[in-house]
C-alpha cells in the first residue's frame, strides 16, 4: 500500500498553505490558510473494509516552560511527545482520495464541527482541543484537520506524519468525541497494512528545513 500527496515531498518542507500559522517578522507568527493536503492511495490490500488517516507531530515539547517565550529557546534535549493534527476514520476503501481543502480551509475559532465528515467518514478531535482549552476566545472541540503551528522559538524542525491504515472493519469502534489515541487503540488487531508520508515544518526563522 502506498500513500502519496502533491502538497510536499516525503520528508520535505510543508508549504505554509497547509499550516495553522506562518512566520511573521513583526509578531513571530500569523494565521495561515490552514488547508488540508491532498492524498491518494494505491495497492490497498484485499479484505480492506475501511481506511483511517491520522496525522501526528512526534516533536512537541513535553513541557511548556520555554514555549513561545521571548529571549528563550525550546532546547533540542527536551523530551518530545505526540500531538495529533488530524483523525479521520471510516474512509471507504474505494474512495478516490482526498482533495486539498476538502476537510479544512481556514482556521475556525472554537473548532470545526464534527464528528460527521463527507462521504460517511468521521472526524475525531485533534489536540488543539486541549491546547486552546483555557483560551476563552478559542476554546472548543477541534474536529478534523488543523495544520502545523510549532513553537516559534523551538530549536528543532517538527515532523508531521500522515499515516494511512487499511482496516478489516467497516466502522472503527469509537464513538462520540474521540481522539487520536482512542483511534489508535481501536485499530489494534485490525490493521492489514499501513503507510505514511512525512512533511517538515518550523516557525523559527533560525531553523533550516
């Protein structure tokens, strides 16, 4: 099975079009167009009854002490954790793919609606749900795709891993508001194949992509 996109090369830089934020010389960052990348898949194995697509960033700081603080840098030595940017399940195996902007086109304060998605698919909430939980103007359930917004003072490039799973179940056993970890747990024992493509992104002008 193979996953492809025309939005960026595997392990190459992601354009700002697909990010939550881009670099701003005056304010460090500004809101971007936040469009989901396009994806196509080939060689789906026989017996596949649904697909799932997850995007996570494995390079998120495990502590927020230095994050986006003037005069400080998030060090390379800090342990990193996963941050889910997209959780899409119940994709029909015969679906032609995902087009740019099909599931996200712009930043929506308090999050996009869900879990229902086009074509009978379902969205989980991404981890901006927790990130914005204490922000009165942004708090909400962030369903679907919301793109990269790594700390503008991070010393490392962040990776955005889009993984497609071929599953032997027509509907994943998650319900209501579910997260990336919930989807991963529900897929255990049902994965026939998986494949991924990775983009790289940074908001720190000093970091080379």
